[in-house]
C-alpha cells in the first residue's frame, strides 16, 4: 500500500435477528430506534454523542457488533433520509466498529480530545490515483479511541455534504451519554444469554420468558395477571426455539414494553404487569426455576 494512502475495510454487520416460535412477535422491529440514553444502557462501554451536530436530528439504533455475539454497536444517523444536504453517521463499539468506509486517503492531521488523529477523505479520483480534487467536496471519516472507567470504545464518524471545518467541529464535540434505567424491548436476553424473553406466546400481548440450561424453566403472564409456568416439573414445555442475537438486558436494567416491566438481577428475569388491576402480578425465571409473583 502506498504511503499516504489508506484503504479502510471492515466487516459489515447485518444485525438481523433470528425468528422464534412466533415469527410475528419474536423479532424486534427492524432498525428499532432508541434515545441516546437507551442506547447507552444497552452497551457495555461508554457511549458518546456530538454536542454540535449542525442542527441535524439523530436517529439512534443498534446492531450486532462484530465479531462477538451478544455485543452491540450503537449507530446514529443525522440528516435527511433522502440523503440530501449534510449527512453524518456515527458508529460506536468495543473493541472496534463494523462497517466499510470505502477507499479513502489521509487528508489532514487534527487534535481531538488531546490526541492527534488523521481525518480521511473519500477518493474523488479512484484507483491507483486515489486523491481529492482541489476545491472538491469529499466525504470525511475520523476514528477516535475513548476510554472511561477502564472501558475503551472506538467511535467512527462519517460526514458528507459539509466542509472539513464543520466536520472537525462535530468530531471535537463528543460528550459522554448518561445511561437510562429502562429501555423498550419487545424481545431480549439476560446478560449471560441463558434467559430469553419476548412478547407474544399463547397470545399476541402476553410476556413470556424461558431459561435454557440442564433443566428448562419458564413462565408467561397476561395483562389480566394470569400466570402460567412451563418447563421442568410443569405440564407443558417452554420452547424449542432460541434467539441468540436478541439484545441483552444488563444486570439492573429494566425493559418497559407492552404493559410489562422486566428487570434482570443475578441472572434471573422478573416480569410484572405495569399498571391496572393486575399491577405487580407476574413471574421470576432463572437458573433455579420459575415462580409466580403476587403483590
């Protein structure tokens, strides 16, 4: 590779969730959007957002991080969906981000967060003559390594339809995001992946969870508070399917979705009806079994 020329190629993460026993209810909505704080809660690394984003609104989603199953990559797109006008895209993951920025060349060194980094420019003359046309308007890319509390993250920032100065101003404005305490997840796994939960089992609106181990334990609760246990020692089995690609509910984090509040603690998931006459009724599912919760 020539000096001064950089070809950045990274694996592309698809982020497609596998289906469960109920194809209509077992998958998360495609490209489910979150707030910045919700996305930060789903990641096991510090998440950053630009304090200056040129007045562009962010659409924040997550996808499967490469190459580790169970890890998420936070993705934020800024600008018009049509692609017209200024566009920004941020990718954040640990240990590195997934994606393909295409053929780019080193453009200029800048100081960002006490470090000197290269800003790359998309080649406007491609092939062996990869270079930027003077006075042109290339796309930009910069990668930053951030660390907080001993945990590191790579933040990749893309930009197009904007000047070099504006792009660098955005890159220099990153600020850490405070984590939310709950997130809206129709489907999720426990932190260690041994408990799987989703909306829609015997009905379209019930909340269901199962533990997968040497023994199988599970339960479902309806909005009227009716709880049914399944698995080992119960008259019915829980599931023959599993979704290893579902997002993970970290210890102490809650999922507020579909009228139910679910929380993980010590590898077990507790789900209860959030409001109404059945408020507080639900179940607990974990490696030691499943049980009914009555307020």
